[in-house]
C-alpha cells in the first residue's frame, strides 16, 4: 500500500494540471461556488444538519434542487467498499442509491477485476445544496465513486481523509487519458454501473468518454449513459432514477438513444467549453448571483428541516458496522474537511452546449 499511496501522492501534480485545464474559467467557477454562503442560505442551513429525519425515505424535488427525508447512511465499510472523507458527513442517501453502490461493489469485484469501491460523496443527512463541491447530490440519488481501486486493507479515518485523488488525465496534454493509470478494469467498472436499469446517467470527464467510445468493444447499448462533463477525471458520478413510488421526486428525461460518441462529445474537444466568458459591457450593472434560499426549494424541504431527527441510524444491511459504530465513526462535532479538494460536479455551461445532460 505504501506503493499505492506513494503513487497517489505523485499524482497530486497531475490533479493540479487537470484543474488547470481551462484554468481561469474553472478556477473562477470553483472560487465562486466555494465562497462562504450567508447564514440564512439553503447551503448553510442544510450543511449544518447532522442527522436525517425519521420516517420513510423520500426524495423531494430534483437532483440539483431538492432535499430528502428518511435518509440512510452507507456503512463506512462493506465487503467491497470503503467510504472516504468521513468528516464530510455526506454518506447519506436513498436506500435505492445505497443498494446500487453495494450491488456495483459486489459485481465489480466478482466480474470486473475491480477489488472494491472507494465511495465519495452521496448526500448530506437531509440532502439539499452543499456549501462545497456539487451542484447536484441533493436528493440522495447521486453518488461519487473514485476511479482509484480500493486497497487491500482497511484504511484508518485519517487515511481516508488524506488519500489524494488520482486523475486519469495525462499531464501537459489536452483531454488525454494517461495510459499509465487507466486500465481495462476502469472501463469494465463504468460499463457495469451503466448496465443497471436504475442507473440513468454516469458523469465522466470528456477524455474518459472518448476513451470508452474508442475502445469499448462489448455491448454498446448502455454507453450513452456515460455523459461527458467538466471535472470527473478522478471520480465518476452515478445518478439513479427516481425510485418507484417516489411521488415527490422530479424525474430527469432519459438520455437520448445512441452511444453518445457523436457531436455532443466532439463539442468538448472544441474551444467552446473552455472559452473565457465574455467580459461584461462597461456600462452593465454588476450582477450578484442570488443565493439559493430554503424557500427556493420544494415546499416540503422546510418541513424536512423541521422534522425530528433519528435517534439512531437505521441498521446497516450491507454487512458493514453496526448502527452504533456508524454513529461513533461520525461524531456530530466532526470538523469540516480542511480543504475541499473535490472538483465541482458541474462547471459553467456555455449556451451552445449540445444535447441535454
Ligand atoms: Zn458527483
């Protein structure tokens, strides 16, 4: 493992480069997204909640504008996964999301030569907007999975905070996969996730999508679920459909038919996505984007905030630690991570971006 960690540490520079691609635009966006929210904003309020509500699991609203009741925690450890960055307290999700992670971790280990998943952010205890890192992940139906395989030992909480991300991109090259880190097992893992009917979208870096388009020789039926997006070069993002019966969950249109290896992908390799925004006209009033307030979310989200918290986490059903252990591993006064090193899920979206994501 020392080797793996050393390898990971050596990748810090690569990550820096990945972030530097489209540098000013993306860096500016990250800075804007990570500015301290004001105390009354939805980000600050949902980000300050430590435990989920009692009651049945229910998503309210849309992936990028909503909240959830009755969330469950992914156990910190399962037979084929380890949850990362525990201090963030973002291991909460709809049971349908948690069971999808469990299913993928098991299948990937059994069939795809992928020893286990390192699980990143799912959602906050009651969902809602996050102070750092994501535009979506608000209703418990999104999850980030690292593109780094699980090591063959259980990491300590400190190691889970410190292990750096490893980008799949090559240094000093535009949107090019690094052949020294990308493996056929990465491709199999992505297509395994895409094969599940409940999985509607998987966000990956455009370079990863292109690699898949160029090299995947198996069944391409589900390749269209892989959607190119900014960032997503060291993790991929799984989005599942609204679960059956989730009446207050706003569905997203399914991806268009086809493998997506078309002009919607070619666009990412044009200058458009990386162009600097036009400077405002000299006489234009500066527009300060308004913060999202709880009242901007579905009405039910205020009730979700007001609802009583669970007194203990629902029993883990995935062979992980007991509910009490989950709570112990996650003290409610845990300090926030010192650095938010997660790339944003969604970067700026220029007007001419083809095809809905
Ligand atoms: Zn994500």
